[in-house]
C-alpha cells in the first residue's frame, strides 16, 4: 500500500526530475518552503509541479508547447513579493530564478479565439476535441500565467480526424479566418496538436507581414519527460490487485494464526509450571551440595573427636561415639534424599527440554507472520536491556569499590596500635622463636578450610584490583593524548593570535605616525612556556588569566616607548592612543555600527583635526568583496557636544550630522517648526527697523532747519 501511494505522488516525482536537472530550482524551492510567512500572498511553483495533465498524450502536448524556462519559474501575486523573492534569492544568495507576476486583481476573463458555433464545426467536421487549457488542471494563478505567456487557451487539441481535414487543405484557411466581431485586418495565425497512427504532431500556421500568405510548420511530438506520470497505470492496477490478494490471504490465515496463538499460550503455561519445578529441583540440588559440604566438615570434626576421645575415659568416649553415629545416620539419610532429588531434577529437565522443542516448532509459523512487528519490539527491548545492564554494571562496580575500601580500612586502619602490640611480653625474644611463630601461623592459615568463600572472595578482589589498575593506566594514557591534542590546538591558536596582534600593531604604528608620534601593540604572555603550578597542584605551561595586550606609545622625540597608563600620560595622549588603536582594530572585523562618546574632548586643535580625518577615512571606505558581503564597513557614531569649524572630511556625502535639541526654550511640538513663519517674522522685524530709522532721520532734519533760522 505504501508503494502504491508513492507511485501516485506525481508532483513529488516531477519535483525530483526537475531538481536533478536544475539544482538552482531546488535551492529556491527550499528557501520559499521554509519562509512562506515572509510573503504577503501565496507563492506558487515551480510551475511544472503545479499542473496535472489528464493523460500521457496531453502531457506531451503541454510540455512541448511551454518553454523550459516557464516550467522552472515561480509565480507571485504582487509586486512586493516579487521584489522580496528576487532580493533574497537572486541578490543575496546568488541563485538564478525565474519569477512571473500574476496579480489576483488582474485575472483576465477568458476570451476564446473561436466562437462556440465555429468550435462546434471544428469538433464535428474536423475532429478537434478541446482547447489545450482543458487538458490539464492547475490553480487559477498558474493557469493565468500559462495563458499570458503561452496562450494555452487558444491552442486546439484534436484526434486522428484532423489529418483528413489537413489533406483536404481547407482546415488551415478556415482557422485563419477571423470572427465577425474581430475588426482587425488580415488573417490570424493558429496552433493545434493532433495524433495520427500512434504519433503526435504540432501544427503551427503564421501570417507573413509582407505577402499576407499563410506559412505552416509541422513538428513531431515526443513523449513527455518532465510531466510524464510517476508510474504506468497498469503497474498501479497490478499493485492494487496484489494488495487485495494479500489482504484476502491474511484474512484466510487469520483463524489458523489465532488457533496457533492459543496453543502457544497453553504450551507457555505448561512450560512455566515445568520451569517452576526445575527451579525447585535446582534449589534442592544446591541444598544437597551444602549438606555434602557440611557432611565433609562433620567427618573432619569426627576424626578430630576420635583423636580427642582416645585421651578421654570410656564413658565420655561412648557419648561421643553415639553422637557421631547419629550425625552419620542423618547425613546418610540427607544424601539419599539429595540423590533422589537429583534424579527428579534430571527427569524434569528432560521433560522441559521436550516442551521447549515443541514450543519452538509451534512458534516458528507465528514468528514468520509477525516478524516485522517483533523486529522493532526486539530493538527497543535490546536498547532497554543494554541500558539496564550498563546501570547494573555501574552499581555493581561501585559497590565493589566501596567494599574494597572498607576491607582496606579494616586490614590496615590508620591507627592500628602496633607500638602497643610490640610492647607486650608474649612476643618471641629471638629469631628462632619468630620462625616458630611464623611457621605456626602459616600452618593455621593453610588449615583454614571451613569457609572457602573467603578465598574465592580474595581471588575476585585481586582480579578487581588488577582490572582497576589497568583502567587507571588507560586513563593516564588517554590523559597524555588529550594533553598533546590540547598543546597542538594551543600552538595554532597562539600563532593566529600573534598574527592578529601584529596586523593591529602595523595599523596602529602607521596611524600614530600621522599625528607625529610613535606606537606599537604587542602581546603580553606573562612568561608563557614556563611551567607553573595550577590550583589543582599540576604544572601548566600557560596561565591565560595573566595574558593581555600592551599599547606602547611615544609622544616626544627624546623619550622611549612606554606602556599606555593614566599615571604616565595625560588625558589627551590617552584619547589619541585609544582612538588610533580602535581604528587599527576596525579593519580586522565587520560590525554593523560603532559608537564613541566625546573622544575629541581634551585634545588640542591639531590632534582633534587629525583624529577626525582618520575617523572619516576609516568609516567611509568600501570593504573588499572577500571580507564582507556588504557594500560598506558599518556605521560610525561620534557623539560630542562640539566640533571644530572647517574640519577635513565634512564634505563627504556619507557623513550625516544630527542635532539633539533638548533645551528649556525649544519647541514643545515638532510641528511648530515653520520656516515660512520665521521668514515673515524676520521681514516684519526688518521693516519696523527701517521705519524707525526713517522717522529718526526726519526729526533730526527738522531740528537742523530750526537751528538755521
């Protein structure tokens, strides 16, 4: 069923064919599919994936009539989506893409080339069936794009009867005649597809602009490649029939499967009861082994008692013999019971083996039918078992280590009191006494056989210690390997860092020379390479917390370069050095914007002009294409309460001056700024001043006349 569904997915198959031939179409498709929320309206395409021909023949007609560029094109419904798609795909990602704009408000009413009456004649007398746009389905926007570009609504599709009309030579003339309502002069061109004897043809007629005669062209049409269906319809029917037969077979075998499941459940219950009996027999066998061991111990004690009894009187000896006889009788009885139990265990084992073999035979048929389901369940169970086993192994090893630690503390405690033991009087006084005591202790150790579990535990712990030592050695080797890898990475990183600092130092030195000073930038490594002790007690060759960048400057000819500091240099000197250091860093990294605040305060006029010139030059040049995808090096904000007049670089077109008005006497509303009103007030002020001057002049002249009289 899954394979049948995949065969039906023609759109997915057409996309695969198209992406194989045009990778750029696939890249554009992925971007559109992942960012559809960015667009205002739906984005369609590629067009080849949006159309669905009725059959293989009409698919070959449509694929031949429409160009390959159109099949790869995407369709948008507004100008904003066109600009967005072109900018993101073509300009930013450098992916070639064809875009067609079809606005929903401009969907044209379909106007047929031939009237309904003429189309009836073409169907009845000439063998035409329909228009090309009627042979496939597509969204309205895609259909309109194909009508605008390739006039699929004006192309006819016919059958074998069209060939007869062509042989009569009256069809082309009939198609070239315009409709009565069409007032345009001359004849009209035409295009149609038809099939004849299992071959397909495209017939195109065109009107000469000079002679007005009809020119024709006939092309053979091959099978569709891009628009061909995803699979043969016969293959789909065959798969559907196979699926139906498989379903019938499953339905027929289902009663047998259910019956087999019932039998298996019964066998499993019987097997569980046998397994329980086997466990009980196994437990009895273990008891038998323990009793046997106890019997051996009792025999040893009996022999020891016989030796002691030889030294005692007859009455005590009789008691001991009676007690030993009773113990022997009990031991013999327990041994016989254990032997019988062992025989029962063997019989039950044989029965359980037969049951399991029968169970395996019955389960084989069911396992074949449910193999796919059990495969996934087995994988899940395997992962769960691995996880559980790993957790149990971790807990077990942890408990072993804790036990070993406790045992070590028990055997060799920190305060074991050996000095007091040496001061006691029961210790041997000479070497022969020490040898005798040592031999006696070894005999006691060798005669310890009552608890073999101690020896086995000792051997196991000895193996655990060896294994842990091996793990420790492997960890040490891995540590050395990691240290070597870290040193290799450190060498590459340090070389890259030194290279960057060298580039900054070159820029900084050049910029300081422009202002008549000298400067250098160097990396301070605090004696790197010398081994020193870390917080954990290990010797490390590097201590990065003490690393830094030193800026050395010299502002006077007679002085020597010194590290920039507030104790040695003035505020203006520090400002010049800081801005030149920032300029040196600016060319090595891309940033959307940079901002400095009052960097020019404290500078004399000469240094302020030179610093401003350097800032303008570094902030307005265009970065090379290899360093940045942008056409500029980022914005630079210089915040300052004042600037010197006639600064070099202020005429640069990339400089914008922004004034911040926040005083008490400024406008409360930006709409109060009215230049026309300012001009009128100024004119009125000047007019009033002129009138006052005229009146003053007239008064003084009259006074002079009176004086002259």
